[in-house]
């Protein structure tokens, strides 16, 4: 789980790259859920929330840049 303080330290490009990595992990996890039983079924929910946090931080930075 990504903490808010970690998000603020990341650069814009790092946010995009991390979101892409998490999306890839989520895709693999969904495939794994179909073929076998998951060790932690809540993991996909955590990944989705982390992706949302990253995208929210990215969007808030875009809006701050536009308002200046």
C-alpha cells in the first residue's frame, strides 16, 4: 500500500511508471485468480486503490499547474 507521504515525494514521471507497473500486476493477478486460488484475495482491491491514489495525485498536480 502506497502512503500519501511517498506519493508527494515522487516525480510526475515516477507516478506514471508506478501506475503502469501496478496495472500490469493487477492484470497478472486477475489471470492468476482464474487459474488458481489466490493467497490473498484482497490484494486486487489494494492494487486498484493504489492505482487510484497515483492517478489522483497526478491529476491534482496537473490542476495546480494549470491554475498558476
